[in-house]
C-alpha cells in the first residue's frame, strides 16, 4: 500500500511478510467469525505453526529473534488489516513473549528465578507448544488497582480469587498472566503479576464475549475461585494503585504499543476499501464515476491526511520507545519518571492514532454510500472494531488528557479518581 | 427530560404523549429485535390500534387532526427514544398520511382524482385499516433519477419494472408509494409517483434487511417485475433527474423532517444513559463516583451543548417549515425556488443535527467505559442506529455541502454528479 | 440578509431598524478606529441622539419601551455588523438601562430606594443625558469574587479601593456600576454593586486599552483610590464568591446575552464578505469565478450551516430567557437554582455561538485568499474582534464545561478553582 | 524544550545552535517590529554576519555545508520561536541558496551555464555579500501561471513587466528570483525563472507590507516596468500553468518545507508561554494555581498532543524528502509523477502541521485568560502570525484537498480552477 510503514530489521521483515500472508488468509473468514462472535481457533493455530507467534523468541529458542518494537508494531498493523480481532488476540501472547525475550537477553537485570522461568516459557513458545495471555482488566477499578486478590496460606501457597474482564486470547492460552493484589503485613497492598496455568482447579475461562466489535477476539471473562498457586507464581511488581515499575514500562512498550498499531491496520484496510470503491462506483443519473467527483476526492484527501498523521505518530513513538528499551536493557533507569515520560508520549500517540483511525473508517463509510452500512460489507465490521481503540488500557480518553497534562506540567500524575 | 422540546398544538400534545407511551413499551423489545434483525410487527400493530399511525388524518376521518410539523417532529423524536427502527418505519407511513391530509385540507390545490384518492386513503388510515410506505431509493442512482420504469401498454395500463432498496416499513404496508420514470413521446423521461398495492402480481417485498443498525426497520428490497398497474396509479411529478415540484417540497417537509427528528430521539436516549450512568458508576481504587470527576463532567457538558444545538436547529427549521407549509396551503408558490430555499435550510438542520447526534452517542459511549461496548448495553445499539442518519435522502453529506453552497451563492443547484 | 433573525415586538422593530442605520454609518469609520485603537466618541453620541441608547427606557421616560430580550439581542447583532467595538460598548450601557427598566416596571419586587434610583437614572437616560457602564472584571480573580473593596467609615460613608480591567464604555459613561466586596462584622465578605459617579475624587478612568481586537471599545482600566461614596451607593447583592442572586440572573439575561449576540453580528458580516467576495473574485490561469469552484461552494456551505446553528441557539436561548424574565417580573422565584438553570443554557448558547462565529470568520478568511490577511481588509479586523468572545464573563471556556456538567448532573456548581 | 526535534548532521547541529542564539536575540525586538510593521534589517545583518544565511553553501565556499533538509527544517523552526517574520524572510534566501548548493554538488545534472551561475552566487553568499529572495506570487492567479511576462526583444534581451505580491525579504535582497511567462513561437507560454538584480532600472521594491500578521517580514510588492534583462537571466522551467519540473520539486523540498517548519516554531513558542504561564498564574477567590486545575491540565494535554503530531508529520515528511533529494542528486527521475507524489505528502504535512499550530496557539490564548489578548502579550502576535500558514503556496486549503485526493486516486492532478 502506498506510503505504508516498512520494517527495518531482518527479523522484522520476515515477521511483517508473514503477517501479510496471514492477513490475506484471515480476511476470508473475518466476516463469518464476526457474525457468529466465534473465536478463530484455526487462525491461532496457523500463526503458531508458521512461527509468527514465536517471533519474539530468540533464534536459538526456535523463534525469529524479533526485537524491534517498530517492526513489531508494523507487523501487527498488517495482521489487523485482515482481521483485527485475531490481531489483538495474537498481540496478548506476543507481548508476553517479547517481555520474556527481553529478560533472557539481559539476564543480569532480573531475579534468577524470573530468568529461569522466562527461559522455560520461551523454549515452549519457540517449540510452538505454548500460548499465553494477559487478563488484567476488571470492571469498576483501574489497571493499577486490581481487586482480584492472592491470599497467602499457611503452607506458603496462595489462594487466588477474582474476576477479570476482557480476557482476550484466554480461550487459546495455556498460561494466564494475571494481575492481583497481595496484602502486606502492615495492611497495605502490593500489586503482583500472577502466573496461572489455565488447567489449574478454580480457573474458569468463559466463552461469553459478546460485544459491538472485535467480536472474534475471545475477550470473555476469566474467573478465579480459590485457585491454589505455589509461591513462585506470585511476582510482586510495586505498590497497589500505582503504575511505574520497570515491568509497567516494558508492558507499555511491548504490549500496549503493538495493540495500538492494530488500529492503524484497521484504518489502512478502510482506506483501501474507500479508494478502490470510488474508483469503480458510479452514482446518479449521469453515472459519473465517484472518484471523479470533487467532494469525494476531498474526502479521500482527508483520509490520506489522517493516514499520514496516524503513521507519523506511530513512527515517532516507536523510535522513542526503541531508544528507551535500549536504555533499559543497558541497565539504565526505568523508574517512575521514565515510565511517565514514556507513557505521556504513548498516550499522545494512542489518542491521536485512535482518533485518526476512527475518522478514517467513518469517512470510508461515508464515501461508500449506503453500501458500507450493510452487514455483509467489510466496513460495517471495521466501523465496530475501530471503536474499541479508545477503551484500551491503561487510560480512558477523559483520563488520558488529565494524565498527559499533569506530566507535561511536572505535577504528580495521579488522576483525580 | 430537562430541556426537551414541547408540542404546541392540542393534537400534537396527544400525539407526543402517545409516542412516549409507545416508546416505553417498545424499549423493552428493542434489543431483541435488533439482535435478530426482526421486524417489530407487534409494535406496528400497537401504533395502529392506539391511533398513533392515524394521527395526521383529520378528526372526522377518525384521526387526531395532527397538522403541526413541529409537533410531528417532536413526537417522532420521542418514539425513537424507545426504538429508532420502529420510529423510522412508522415515519414512512405517517409522512404519506400527512401529505394526503394536506391534500384534503386544501382540495382546490390538487387534481380532483388526487383529492378523491387521498380521501379514500385517509378514510382507511383513520379506520386503522391501511398502512403505507415509500420505497424511493435505488442503489447506483439518486432520488431524482429512479431507474425503475413504468412503461405504457397498448391497453392504457402500465408495466412496472425495477428494484428499490431501503424499503423501510414495506413488510407491513399495504400500499407502496414508489418512484419511477416514464418515457415521453419525445424520448425524455418524466418522474412519477406510482401507487402499488402490495398484493399486485409482480410485487415482491423481500425480508432481506441485514445492516449495521436500524436492524428492526424492515428496510429490505422491493422488486417490481412486469407489475401491471392501471393508468390512474401513475402520477407524473416533474422532470426525471430534477427535484423541485410541490410534492418534493411537501415530501421534504412532511417526511424528511420527521425522519431527521428520530435521530434527536436517539441522542436524547444516549444522553439519559450517560447522565444516569455516571451518577451511579464508581471506578478506580478510591471508588470515586464518575459524576464527581471533572473530566466526566466536561464530557457531560459537551453532550448538553450538542443536545442544546440539536434541539435548537430542529426548532428553527420547524418554525420555518410550518410557515412554508401554510404558504403552500394558502395557494402560495411552491415551485423550484421555494423548494431549494427550504431544502437548503433542511439540509443545514439535517447535517448539524446528525453530526451532534452522532457526537452525543459517541461521548455517551466514552463515559460508559467498556460497558457501552457490550452487545447487551443499549448504547451498542444506539451507536449503530445513529450512524444511519447521514445516509438519509436526498443528499449524502458530501453532496449536501455542494448543494447548500450552490443555493447560498444563487447558482443552479445541480450537483456535479 | 437571507435567513436573518427578525424582531417580534414593535419597539424591537424600531430598535433593530435604528441599529442597522447606525451600523451602516459606523462601518465607514471602523477600520480607522481599529487601527488607532481610538474610542468612537462620535458613534456613542450618534446613538444617544438617535434614541438608540435610551431604547430600554419606558416610553413615558422618553425611551422606546424595548422589553424583549430577543429583539435586543437581534438589535445588538445588527449593530455589531458595522462595528463590533462600538456594539459591545453600547451593550454595557443598554444592559444597565434594561435592568433599571425592569425595576420600574415591577416596583414591588425591589427596595423603595432602588426603585427611586432606577427611576432617576432612567429619566436621565430617556432624556439623553446619562450613559453608564459596568466595570466588573479584575485580573486574577473571578467575577463573583471582586478584590476591590468598599470599607465602611465612621461617618457611614465608604472608601472604595481597587482596580478594574476591561472597563468597556468607561470613557463615555458618567456612572460606573462596579462590583466590590464589603466586610461584614463576622469577618466574611458580602458582594456589592457600587454606584460610582465618574467625576468623584479618587476615580481614574484610563485610556489604556490596547488589545488584539475590539480595539475601539475603550475597555481600559478603572482605578479607585480612596474614593469616598455615600452609604446609599453600596447595594449588597449576596455572598462574596457566590453567584446566584436575582440581580445576577438579570445581569446574565440583560447584559451577557446581548453581548454574545454581538458576535453573531461579526459572523454575519464575515459571511457577507465571503459570499460577495467569491461572486466577484477570479483566480488561476483560466480565471474561473471562485463561486463556481466546488471546494469554495463547500466552504460557503459550512459557513451557512454555522450561521444556521448560531442563529438557532441564540433564538432558542432568547425564548427561554424571556419566559424566565416574565417569571421574575411576575414575582416568581429567581434564586440560585433558577440562576444556574438559566446560566447553564446561557453558557451552552454562548459556547456554541462563539465557536461557530470564530469558525465562520476563519472560513471567510480562507476563501478570501491572501486578501483577507491584509490590514486594510475588513476580515483582518473581524478575525481579531471575534476572538474576544470566549473571554467574556462569567466563565472561560475551560470553566464553562465544568460548570455546565455540574449543573446537568445536579451537583453544586462550584468550580474547582 | 522537552520532546523537541534534534538535528542529525554536524552542520545541522551548528545551524540549529546558531538559530537558537539568533532567536533569543530577535525575540527581544519582535514586539516592536510587529507593532511598527518594520523590517528587521538588523536581524538580517546579524544572520549574515554569523554565517547563518550562508549555511547551505559548501564549506569551501565559506558556508557550513548544510545539506540535510530535516536539519534545515529544525533550524527554521528554532529561529521562528524568536521571530517568525524574520524566519520566513530568512527562509526565502536560504531556499535559493540550498537549490544552488545542490546544483554545484551535482554539476552533471544541470546546464553548464546554470552551474557557473550557481557557483558565482554561492561564492558571494559564502562571502556574506549576497542575499536573495523569491517573489513568485501574484494576486489573481496561481503559482504555476504567472502573468508577469518577459518579452523577447530584437537585440536578444528581454523586457520584464508585472507585479509580484508577498515579496518576502525583497527589502534586503540584492537578487530577486522571480517567475514569469515567456511566449513561444506557437503562441503558447513557457514558464520561466527570471534572475533580476534589484538595482536594475525598472525594478521597484515597495515597502508597503501591512498585514494582520508576519508584519516584520517585509512582504511587500515588487513591480517590474520595462525592466531590461540579458537573455541569460531567463531560465525556462516548463509549461506555463503546469507544475512538475525538477526545479519545482526542489523548490518544494528546499523552500516550502522549511517555510512550513517555521510554523512549528510558532507553536512551540506558544506552548512554552502556555505551560510557563499556568505554572505561575493564580485565579479566583482561592487563588488556586492555574496548573492545578484539571480543565487547564487538559488544555495543556491537547497542546501536547497537537505538538506531538506536528513534530511527527514534519519528521515523517523530512525523512521522505531527503530520500527523494538523494534520488534526484543521484540522477534519478524527478519528473512530474515524482513531483506530485512528493507534493501530496508535502501537502498532507503542511495541512496537518498548520492546523495543529493554529490550534496550539488558540489553546495557549485560551489558557492565558484575557492576558494573551493584550497587544503587549507575545501570544497576541503569535495568534496573528500563525494564521499566515494556510495561505502559503502553492495550494490554498480548499485546493489542497482536491489536489491530494486526485493524486491519491491516480487522476490527473489538475485543479478545477
């Protein structure tokens, strides 16, 4: 596609090429899965078999050695052109794998147990035997303040209880990286990452996702009821209610960024439909080609400008995130200031890209005439899928503005919530 | 609802009160019909039995004597709060009835045959025995240039052939007021209104409506195949390809205006959901009430301003349209200039109201958090329904601007299409 | 002008006609006063002599008996078409006169002293011998919290000290209605209206207005230094820091509304320039008329829609304000709830109208090509004048949203400031 | 400034550092020149003496060897922070110098005469003895269709007649690179670049610039009356009325891009004023710091997002333009397709950046309260300066959309004008 972003590393080029192949395939089934709200197990299987889902694993683990954040974002945008639901599901797994890969590439920066665990996970990922997901959201609270709780038992194990929403990819994953709170001796809470094998007693993964869009993403609820876990499954990450740990930064860089990139793919798909549509459609008594009508040309121009903008902000953020990631791997600081500094730019990128993507799909809908409003037309799906973007963690749009402003003004970025 | 528009005539007050009653009832079934894409026959029956669908008929015909355009618009906005699909379906019938009522109120302005026909229709409408609809749209052409054609036969009858799309209400109607072209002796075409009894041979009303939104409006295709009609069924209305007859003006005033009003109802429903939602919802570690967060207050304020604007433009247009309608009934000119002058204001009203309605639903979605994105949440339906607005005839948004500009500049309002 | 608002009362019609006459005259000097930043004393004199500035006074006081808020707003919009600076200056006086007229029309609702004072003022106004203004704004505080203070002296008189900004019309006025705070025995402050004869010792009216726009409005500073005033000059109006007295409501209805209306006039003037300009201008190698270019037509259409919207919200608010005003005169409640309920709608109207007015002038600038950017072109002045709108009291745009949201949600409308 | 763009080449770093030094100096005189509308001759002299205006000349010509388009854009944005008028004036000269430098770096691509001329010019530029400008705009026509005409005389010389507007920098330049048309034998016109020494008889450079903003840019008219020029002064560049020559591409890359960059500098200056202002200002009865009010934080956030976007699109375009420029220097095609392909992206960048810059200044004005509306406040100047952006050649905003759309759709990019 004219003007599209291009990967810069060799693994990135392979990853993007594979994404395009999968996208072409998935596009043929996207409408059906969307209509049914069914999870595309066959898509996941195909991505696992092709090595796409193992891409972040180092080559000697059986992966592609994909390290570049920018290239990962481009690959996800390409995949989303075919089926955005599948793309955001794949992203959950890829984000986890990318974090583990960073741990094994830089073993000195983490606890030995963490490195060993990451090593084990990555080997299984590289061997196409493991899929993971990250159920972190809960209704009624924010991402820094999970109400799901892991309670220490006398035998040193933990009992996990809680309910996660938006458990994208949970239907296919074997390991669920969840968030929870853990009470400390002084009565305050720590925030923890909890590693839950899906087969554990007390884990229930519901196939109950039924939403306006992203209907094939399998983003149903995950319920933990007295789920017993060994001590090693609980990794303390910081204060409950506070974002800013190194892991938070890495999660934002690895997972959130490539998630946002999926919405560029939706926009690009809509742009193609719009441009190709008006080149063929004729309307009115004189049957003039839509493309030859100046008001239509102007709408296409607005789409072009929006797309130029969306790509530009993605690129600018990615360059910055890669520099930050290098800094972290080199042992540099990744404390709370670094987190907020990076997250401010991430939120700028997310906000602008999502707005532009929504605007592009909307304008493509407009130039489609009534056709795009029909259920069978792909724009009807893109229109619903793209609206999911602004809901993505960690900030709602009305929170993002307050957050960005506070960081820009050098104030403590604690939202008034 | 605070700040809502209020009817001014006695029949209008009864009409609006009835609309509110129906809306409360229909709201209970709206989700189900939306999910299934099923036509709400029971809603139509209820509106016929209550006399709501007979409202425009004069009192001595068994109707409510509803004449006020403004009150009609308010009633339709109220009905749409409960189920927008049902409202736009009802509007198709009510618009036809309103035109017929204007004919019998002002018999000197029409041909005797037309008056007699209107008289007969209205009696049946008043007696709750007749429903009508107006299939006028076709894919690939504009509303002034129907490709459906009525061909004169040797016996003086006509054969009608063509395919109409967006045949809202056609599943329930007994009479279809369609548009067609009729060849003249000189080879040019006239534009005609064709009165088609649904039971006629060669009429096929498809139950094939499957769209992003307005899913319960029964807006499927209507196909005419060698449908034989008596000469009296064909009413010539003007030049093919040219809008501006008296009937065009009346259609715009009667039908298009109240259709646009339905989208105010959608916006008002979304506003209520948003306001009531944030008054109850708590989110975040401190469980602060959403309504107490300033960024949420600001979003509610934007909704309020949008709603203030939407109501204001509706009111301003209605006042103007009533003056025009009085002029027409008083025998005043309603030629092409009058049409374009009124249609320019209509398009301004439509464009602004639709934009504000879409914006309101979008912001309500935002303040809902992820909740409004779930299929079972009413906002998920309103979000899809409200997007139908800009597609409404006779101009797409990109055409409306060109049209308004040409009229404002005193240029011939022929679009470059 | 096509589609313009029309007055409904007889005094309103005379007021509007006079406004149009003055506007045509003032337009000839507007550029010169703008360039120099000079106050148009001759305009003020002309308006006083024509009776325009006495319009709100009852007929038996020598005035026009102008009561309608709507008609007053229309008149101010017409005047502003010619010179917006003069219009906002005139508005300061007219707003005071309107409040005094309401007092004498409804003498039972005010203290006898107030009625007598209003009676005296109005007689002087009707006799073309008195001009007034309302210096209420101070830098660094809000309108409910003046820092200017009136301190009670042992002899029962007060000493006034403080500095007012934006003292529009103060160069011509003989009486300054200022705001101040007055300490109570318990150490808290009351908010007061202070009547200051300009000739009093200690009153300094600076001719120091030098701003981006509204350069001929004479909105310089007014400084009070130990200005001695008799007890009767201090009228307590409510709590310091709190808006919501009957006078606040009346000020909003009388003064703020007609002030906002001036910005409609600016927009209408810009619209005329744009439309007339593109009908004459040719550009490009083929010298095609600008009006015949579709993208230009679309910009004109956007101006038309904006203007339709601006007029609609003005009209809708005016209808509501007149009902409220009738209620107040009839002895109805005008307490704090009534104030906020009305002020919410006022702010919706103000925000939307100002946004549309700014947008209209901006688009007129765009279609002007480089021409409108030249100092001698009237659009260069309108572009600077119209930007004053959002600064108008009592709320900045970022405050207005918080305020509207709080009122809509039924929360105490105290801003977080 | 946080997040600001950074130069990548060594000459670029020196250029940017020098720009920042000059900006700090020029800022001290900006208000005065703006108020008077006077041309800052002393600024131009300082830039010539520091070597800033010689930067594009190769090192052995006495220049800085500045080649990077990206770095040039950054330098111009920095300079404009101090005084945008001076920056756009300097840009006229720098753009010419950059084109000449590209000619001497790549001598095989141009005619020997052109190389020799460029060599001579650059030596004078490097020696701080020559300033140039580019008067190309004329009222009533487009940039591809100059009405100024060079008529061949019997002696082989030409007589030049015409009037140029917006002759930015012409008061200081010794050489004017103008555009003109030249009649061919077949009666059609060629488009030509004309090299005019300012001292030539028949050249009149008016000091008549008096505009809304950019008041210190000396953008007055240049009049040619029977100005006699030797044949070598006329360089044919292509068809009259058609853009797309290699020079057009280079002009766009060299001159237009760095011109647009100046508006980023205006936006950055406004952002600093806004952020620093709200950190100090207190307002309201409680004297709460403006920065601590959430609605103010949100406005600052919108500024941040706009700035992020403006920088991102500048960067994305610059990367692309540098690749194109390399292609041209390497002898690659730079024909009409290459021009339109590049110009489409340029227009996307320009449109988005200008919109964001205008929006940033407007929001900075809003958070300033009334303060920014005062003439002495720098925002009052930035508000007027930034509005010049959309008028910049070669397309008005309403043309840009039509142009971008046509190129995107693969249609001939000839505007309907």
